[in-house]
C-alpha cells in the first residue's frame, strides 16, 4: 500500500508520466485517468467531441478546460477510484486545477500528492519524436530508447504500434510551448498548497520508478 494514493502526475509531454503510470499500475490497484487517452478514444469512436478535439490536439493546443474537467469529474464518481487514482495529464491549467478541486470535493476525494516529472527539453523532443504507441493497450515504446522486441508490434498485447499524429517535431515543439505557457504555472500552484514533489524523469525507467515510489511513500 502506498502512503499517497490519490495522485496527479504533472510534467511536460515526453517526461514519462504515461510510462511510469504503466509500471506503477502493475504493482498497485489504482484507476488510471489519462485525459489524452480518453480524448483519443473519443476520436477513434468518431464522436462530435472527438472531432473537435482532434483539430486542437493535432496543433498541440489544449482542449477547452470545461470539457476535460467534465470528463474527469464523471470518471471520479466511479467506484474503482475508491482504491486510489492517477490523474495523468490533468490538470493542465490553473483553471483545470480549480475545477478539479470542485469535482474532488463533490465525490469526497482529496489529492494526496502531485508528482512533477522533470526532464531537460532536448530529451523531451527526442523522446516524443521517437515514440511509438500501441493502438490496443496504449503502451508506449521508443525507436531509440525502448525498442519493442519485434518491429511494429507491442510486447505486452501484440497490438500494432503507430506514431501519434501529435508526435511530429512541429507539434511536439508546440506542445512544449503550450506546457510552458499554460501548465508550468501549476508548479507554483501546487508548491503553495504543499502537494508538490519532484522526480528526475531523465533517469532510466527502473531508476525513475524507484524515485517515484520513494516520493509516494514519503
Ligand atoms: P502528452 O502527455 O504526451 O502531452 P496527452 O496524451 O496527455 O499527451 O495529451 C495529448 C493532447 O490531448 C494534448 O496535447 C491536448 O491537446 C489534449 N489534452 C490532454 N489532456 C488535456 C487537458 N487536461 N486539457 C486540455 N487538453 C488536453
Ligand atoms: Zn499493447
């Protein structure tokens, strides 16, 4: 059992929030709430929400606060969140953080810890543009740092690997700019309320995971 179990993973794209979520979920029974995955599922289903989200996502822009906040609020009412949850990629703006506080209060939940994944810019770009994602289980691999055993095939489920349309160099650079402008102010926000803990996410996966566990059990 972790000391902190209601978690927010904060950090720039490519910092490894999804990757370390995946590892943590093998050991702990937590709900994984990735707003990016929920939006990509909407796109795959061809919903109206998906259509409007795709246009923004492909430019590296954020989907409107209220839309993602409503998705998360609905998800937090589900029973599996009782055991703890990882909010991966939400909140991404101070407005979203405030909407999260409201949604959490309504469901009687509180955030125990906000983990900031910190990594240098050039590494983030390298990771993003070489990233491969599994269509089926959403696991991520990397052409440079974490190759799958078989080209184009997911090690975990045999699903097909593809490059996300927002992992092109141009969009990745835009996403980092959006992070600096809109998401980075959350560092101050969560420092102020004493929830923030930082890990070095330039470390290899196993060391990064050790650092994460240390923070979650502190
Ligand atoms: P990454 O963490 O690699 O940047 P995500 O899968 O979390 O990627 O997000 C992909 C895209 O989905 C974002 O660039 C943005 O357009 C949209 N998105 C995801 N989460 C949010 C959010 N909380 N607020 C607004 N837009 C979001
Ligand atoms: Zn897979």
